[in-house]
């Protein structure tokens, strides 16, 4: 019997992680990616002589699997990770407020953080502290939690509209790409418990300081090649079908045989590729829908802020990142706008004007500093809709067909749609396939000889 061959379809973080995990087990792997480069949703493009990321991605210290992947790719040095969680919170007409964790062990490390949050009244702060303590008792894996709205839960726990806008939505919109009122309680509990409440340092924020292409795509291709993985970009898979005990994939008009397949593509694509016998409920995956993110890029003629990043409340802006590089003449800011359904199709000129006005309200220097270049990038399907009941539509890695597995942040990782979830899903799918190949019944092996 020849060595098992696995085709991983999709070269995003899930596919890269799956391929590396299988290669570590000395299982021959071919990675197929439709785009010219790896990286999936985390990619860059060239504009006016420099690399530009389509969207701003951040990670937390608790993203252990994603950080291990960066170590494996040798690109941890292309990121910065805070020593202590610290977020400047901006509001027009107010001095910035630094939201930072205390030095006590969790969850007491947040007591001083919330007690001193001057964008809320004393009563609102005390209510927020009680709500944070109650959130520790919410089980993210309880189906009842997934069926409930985080916004409804906050209301029941004394959180009024201003507190939700100025505190809870600050993190819910960024982490779940949806406001609290439309978020799954289970996913919100996962975000706040894992990222802020259970470990004092878990929520320390990391961010790239190099283009995403340099952080993921280029080094992944190099490491995969070193591990013996065959990478084929510009290879679009149009169908996957069962063939005996293996599979046949239609790839740009040709056919490719494989003993096993991992579909590491978005749920819309996976639903169209997976054989019906593998996932009879695949049509339900479309119920996950999608949620967009819009990014407005502004290159100022001079620096308008000394902050590397900041969050804004009650402003058209949300999260603002300085993406300037050494040697830049001026300052390059990116405004990341999550839960962007209402603005996704607005003309670029309108979005740019709105964000220029918003930053002028937040940074005095931006009022009189010319903008040399401005453009908009849109991610219409940045994440799935992470609302109540969404977990019911997220399939496990294993399917009904041995030898075919699913990967992607949309699968049932228990995590939100994040880079950490994507990496975890790839490793889980690889584990499923490896176990199935090892324990394949002998009569199936004989059929292949």
C-alpha cells in the first residue's frame, strides 16, 4: 500500500495549520489554494509602492495556538505584544482614558480597571463589576447560553444603554463583529472569560508590525516546502467526490486522487464542495451568514497622534491603528470598522469624509493636517454572524465520511471567528484525518492495493 495522501483545500490559517500538523506525522500532503498566495483572509496587496493589509488583525496573549504557529513560521518578531493590557479609549471632547489592567490576580485585576473608568458614572462602574463577576458563571458550552442574546443578559444584569456603548460594545464589536444586542451570549462569555476574566494577562493585545503577507503567506510557503508539503496556488477545486475508499477532486479541469481531504474553506464554499453523504445538513451552514468589516486608510502629511492604537466610543470611528513604518513621511492610520452592515456599500468618498471628521474630533492635529492618500478596503464576509443560536450551524471537524474533515474558524471550535479559532480548527481536522488513516479497516486497505 502506498503512503496515504491528503489534500488540504484552502491555504488560509486553518489550511496551513492542518498541512503542518499532518506533515509532522510524516503524512504526504498537497495544499491547494485558489488565490495566487497563501494566507486566506489575512492578506496584503501593493499600493503606491508599499504593502497594505486588507484589514487590521490583532491577537491576544491567550491565542496560544496562533502564537505557536507564528513561532513555527519564525515571524513572532513581526508582531508586538503588550506587557500589560492597556487600551487608550477616546471620546470627542475628552482627554484619552487609559483602560489598563491592575496587578492583582484574576479576576481582581479588573477591579481597579472598572472602578476608575471615568467614561461611566460611579453607579455604572459598580454595576459593571457585578456583571463581570456574574459572567464568570456563564458556561460558554451550554446550548442555552448560545441561544441567548448577550444584550438581553446585560440588561438583566443592570447594564444600561450608556454602559453597553461605552464598555461592553468596545470589546464585543471588535471580537465578535457584532454589537452586544445581536451577539451570542455563549460567544461573548468565551471572549470575556478567556480574554479578560480568567487569567490576568490573557487579554494583553498583540498586533502585526509587518504586512500580513510577510507574517503568514511568505513564511508559510517556505516552512511547508521544508516539511515536504506540496503547495499549489492558483488551483481552484470545483468538486470533491467519493471514489472507492478515497476521493477525487476536480482542480481547474483536471482530477486529483487523494486518500483523504480536509476542506479548509469558508462555509459557503464548503457547503458547495462537501459530498452530500459527508454532511447531509450542509445546506444549514448557510444560516451562519456573514458579517462585514470596513477599513478606512488615511495617510496624513504629518503625525496626528502618538498612540500606536486606540479605541473610540460614541464616535463614527471604532479602533484606530498606526501602521506607519520607519522612513514614512507623515503618518498612516487605519480605522477598522466592525459590524459594518450599514456602511458596507457606502461610497468610499463618504466613508473617508466621515472618518476624517471623526479623527479631527479625536485628535486636534488631524483638523489641520492634509491627507495625502485615502482609500477604503472592504471585507464583506469577514466573519460569520456570531448571533444567538449560531453554534447549532457550526459542524464538527469530522464528517460522516471517514477521510473527509472540515476546518475553518466557522466550524465548531467553541471559539469566536478569530485567527486562534482558525488555527485550532486546522489542528483538529488534521487529528481527525490522522486517526482515521491509522485505524482504517484492513478490508479498505486491501481495496486500495
